[in-house]
C-alpha cells in the first residue's frame, strides 16, 4: 500500500468512464485508490457511482452551460477556484485535467490551442481565441504550478516549444494505460475485418481510411470495413461508391470488436494520444496509423506501422496488407494502470517535498 502526507484532489468536469480523457481520470483515480492513496474528485457532473471507500466525490452545485465551450470552461474554472479557496486550499495535492487556476499538477490530454491555431491569423482577435489562449497559458505557467504532465511525446514537444516558461516543470510523458491484457493473438485468427474507431471521424481520418480500404480491396476483395463511433446517418453518404463490404456500427464500446478484427486503421490528422491504438495492440491487433497520433512514437515494427498523411494511398494500402498478412505476435505497447498510479505517486511525493 502507498501513503501520502496529503490526499490528492483530481479536477475534471465529468467524472466517469464516458470518454477518452474522462476514462483516463476514472481509471487513474481508481488505480491510485487501490494502492492506498486517499483520492478526492471535484467535478461538475458525476456520471457513475463509485464503489471504492478511498475515493470521495465532490460535485459542484453551480449550473454550467455546455456551449460555447470556451465560456463553459471559464465558468467551470471559476467555480473550481471558489470551491478550493472556500474549503481548505492547503489540504490537498491538486491535480487538474482541465483549464483551471488552483492546481499544483496538470495533465495535458489534448493538442495545444497555441499550436493548432497559431497560423490562423484571422482568429487572433476573436474572444474565443483570446480566452482559450489565456486559459491554456494560465494552466501551465501559473505561479502555483509545480508539474505539467503531457500524455504523449507529441504534446511534450508542443509544450516545450510553446511555453519556454515551463523549464524543469515540464515532466516526461505519462502515457495513458489500458485495462485490456494481451491474452490472445488476433493476428493469427481467420479474420478479414478492418476496424476504424472514432466519434470525431473527420479528425480521425475516416475519409482517408475509406480511400485506403477501397484501394486495398483490389488485392484483398474479401475484406470488411467496420466503423465504430460516428452516427451512421452522418457518414452513410461517404460509402455510396465503395466496392467493399462494410458495417456502420455507431457509438459503442470498441473492446468486444477487437477479438473479431484483423487490423486497426487510424489515419488521424490530429490525435493527442490515441487510446484505441494502445487497446488494439493490447488485444493482439496490429495497427496502421498516422504520424500525427501522439502514440506514434511508441509504435514498433512488431506492433504496427506509422505513415505520413502525405504518403500516397498505395503506400497505406501496402502497409495494411503487410500487417494483415503478418504471422508474428503483436507487441503490446500499453502500460498498466497500476504502473501509471505508482508513477503518479512518485510525482506527488516530489510535489509536496
């Protein structure tokens, strides 16, 4: 069991296994509690009951709007600051996952606003742009901030370039973990299914994936393309002229489908990490992904292939064919939540020294 001098307060708008970042916070807080850390969670929305005596959830009573997102985050941040300042501000190690102002540690789960918008000069004068830039800079450069945790090498590089003020407060990446264990080798199974997973299908590269599968189907006519995440009504028109079999399965848990698939295809144009990619390798499925995924630096020749979005469709199709035909076991590139919890405890101990 692990003990700390102070409990840890995690800040997240929605607490529950309801999304990528939210799942990260849910799993991490439970893993911390399981090794003896007293965990508190401050949230706006409490999405699923907690059955762990080491976790105490505090829900903000203030109503919060959903859109525009910049205003929603600004209001949430103010409510968080008020709660902390009127409770016991020195009673916790405060670990935020949002754009807040009272944390000692913050985890960055997404690409930087300053990076993704720095060339869009026409946006510089909008209140939305100015607010997000303010919130982001305050989150990482605030006087009370002791440690900034990127969740990938990609985000680490972006933070280092955008905020030289961080110095040694910028920590090496704390990669998301997965609860899936590599107990089978799906690449040796007789499957012809290629998976695409992602609700935000434009950013995650569905249109390019369709091109790739179309090209691949000329040499592998028996393949099937299964799409999880997007509303089928929204994307059905993209498949009007395809020559391959496909299923549009909508939003649902991808885990049960890993045992059926031969390959995960993920040609994203902007992906801070790519949790589904780690889950696929943990399930024994090879991956073909773009170099704009934060997890790309962890992909090895035994786990899959990384390509540039500038590579032509033929190169992508060949990479997919090679991974489909592989006969060697897929390397699991994921880490466990227990290991992640232990890493965070070492960071917390440095924070309160």
